[in-house]
C-alpha cells in the first residue's frame, strides 16, 4: 500500500535538488531543515542524497589509475587516426 505525500513533503521533495545545490534562500533552507528534523519520510531521502553527492564528488577528485589513463589515451589516439579502437576483453 502506497501512502500519499503530504503537501509539505511534496514541496520539500520538489526543492531537494535546489536545496542541496545551495540555490535556495536561507529561509527556504531553514524551512526544509526544520521539516526534515521532524519528518521521518523526508529526512532519510535528503540525508541519502547528500551522502550520494559527497561520494560522487570524492570519486571525481580521485586520479585515474595509470592503466586506465593509458587505455583511454590509446583509444583517443586511434580514433583521431581513423583506426578502430581496440576492444579490451578483460
């Protein structure tokens, strides 16, 4: 059985992306934070998205392994030369 969202939850969920991106005014952020402090439905969604964004940012900051970088350069070189890129079957 699926519960329907309250109007307040619907507004929160509609604005999560802007909130997490820091695009909302302070009063809107405070309202979302107050709602999440008392809403067992929205709080884990916001916390989970915040963690996911953090993990994605961390992953983007890690350097590529040398072997991956070398394969990417070789594939780009072959594409620029007009030759088919090699298939790595590993």
